[in-house]
């Protein structure tokens, strides 16, 4: 047996190996000087069993921290929970074989804790990385080289294409797949499917996944007699249930495929009247949308025009009153000049912007037949066709009516330009109302100032 660990008590020169005693100096791999023993033994551990348990416990804590800090949470199957289950299964199988001693159990448990730590860099060749992680840990704890190599071999034996050669390799391989014969199989199976989807974008339908799992579980065989006794019974139940599930989901997916084929066939067999009816139903919804949008634009345009008319009327009235009543009095009271002309200027500027908001834009009013063929024209607005010949206009309208894409394109273009015109109207109206409001305030303040000045002069 390979000697595993040596404990050196302070003040004692003799060496002592835990495991099967081996007094050959050539097998000594740890430090010879007193007081340089590993930290593992600084807690007063005095026997091989305690040393082995301490090492395994530190391995567990190390791996738990490693999963938390280095392995992505996307690995919902190959996580610490899976590793913990594998360690428990390895312990159970090894104990029941009655051929694994304490030192070998320590090697097996350390290998089980580290066997999936290579997932920190993905699934590919993770076994080799796991073995490397275990080596680093064991070297830090002064474990002899032969023992480290044995742990690496046990971990590498978990690779799917590898063939276990020793009892410990067979035990860990069986423990790694013990969930196949467990009542937790369905939970672990769904986790594996989710992991493959998140980490490798490997999507499978229910039937494809059931077929994949069924193929794997039926080809799998446990290596040890103990594992077969522990897990084969439940494994056969899982296989039976999986077959039923596969049959059910496959039939459901085939039924969906048949329905899809029938729908496609029925669609091809639709006669012209049915097709026109469907198109008509689609057209009604589109027409309602356009009709509602047109109505909204027209209402907004009417509101803008009403607002502009209000401003035109008010400012025209104010201007006429000021010109007829205040302007003649400027000669008698020159102080009225500033507020009077301020008010006139405000009303005049507001009047200009109100007129601009209602001023129509003159367009060319003509499109050529080439423009109509290229669907660049909009014959729905009078400003685009009033200069066209009647024959050209009639021909263009017929072309547009026959082509639904052309028709909807023209309506969309018409809506767009309606929106542009509305934006311009409301822009001028906003300026008009702003000028009127602030100008009126300024004018009133000016008249107030003139009145106060006039009162002061009269009192003087």
C-alpha cells in the first residue's frame, strides 16, 4: 500500500507513516526536519484515521469554495450538490465492497470531491483539469507523489470514453452515475437538460431529449456488483417510465406535425373565394386603422385652424381699437407711445404667426406615369394631381386600386405628410400664443407704468 501522510510531533526525530507502515527511507516524501510538518497536523491529530478525515474535510471545504468562486451558476447539474451526492454514493459503494481500507477511502473521497472541478473552464476535457486541481491541493498538503498520481487516475477514469481499471476507479465511475438508479433521476435529468441549453445552446424537443436519455441509460452498465445491487432495480423502473414518457411525447409531437401538414395542405387547397374572404377580413382591420388615423389627423387639423382663427379675430380687434382710440391721443400724451406701440407690435406678431399656421402650401400638382409605375406618387391628396390630365389620373388610380401594396403605401405616405403639416401648424400656433401671452403682459405693465408716471407728474 502507498504510504499517505506522515505526522511528526515537535521534539521527536522519528518518522511515522499513516496507512500501512512502510519504513523504507526511499518512500519518504515529506519534510525530515522537526517542526516543519504540514499545517494539517497542527491541531493535535495523532492517528492515521484523524489525519485522513481532516484531509477529506479540508478537500470538501476547498471544493465548496471553488464551486462558489470559479464555476458558473449555469452548471445547474454539475454543481456542488451533484458532487456531494457522488461522494456519498462512493462512500456507500466502497463500504459495501468491504475491500477498501481507510487510506484508499481517503483517496477515493478526495477524488470524488475534485472530479468535476474542471468545469471552471467548461465541459470539454474537464476530467484532466479536475485532476490538476486535485494535484495542486494535495501538494499543498504534502501528500506523497504516488498517492497524488493515484487520485489523478481515479478522476480521469470518470471520462465517458475511459475504461476503469482499478476498484477505486470503478467505484467512482459508478457513483458518478448513481442517479440513474435513484428516485432523484428525473430531477437530475431535467437539470442536465437545462445545463446543456444554457452552456452549450443545445436545445432538444421533449421527444428528442427522452430519446437521448433512453439511449444513454439503456447502454449504461454499472461496473461493481455492489452498485448493481444498489441501483439496478430503481434504474429498470426509471427505464420503464422513461420509455412510456418517450412514447407519449413522441406521439404528441407526431400529432402536431400531422396537424401542421394538414393545415398547410388545406391552405394550398383554398379556392379563390376563400382566399379573397381571408384577405377581405385582413383588409377590414387595416382599413379601420387607416380610417381612425385619418379622422384623428383631420380633427387635430380642425382644432389648429380654430385656434388660429381665434387669435386672428382677437388680435385684429385689438389692433383696430388701438389704432382708432389710442394712437390719436399720443400727440396729447407722449408717454402713451411706448405701451401703445408695444401692444401693436405684439398683436401684429401674433397675427403673423396665426396666419402662417393656416397658410396653405402650394405643390406642383402633377405626377408622371413613370412615377406611378415606381409607386412614388400619392394620388390621394388633391395637391398632387390637380395639374394632371384626367386620363393619367384615372389610369394611376386604377393601378393603385389593383395593387394593395401601392394603395397602402399611398395611404401611409399621405398620413405621414398630414403629420408633417400638423406639426408645422402647431409649431406656429405655440409661438403665436406665446407671443400674445407674454406681449400682453408686457403691454399691460407698460400702461401701468405710464399711468403711475402721469399721476406723479400731476401731483408735482
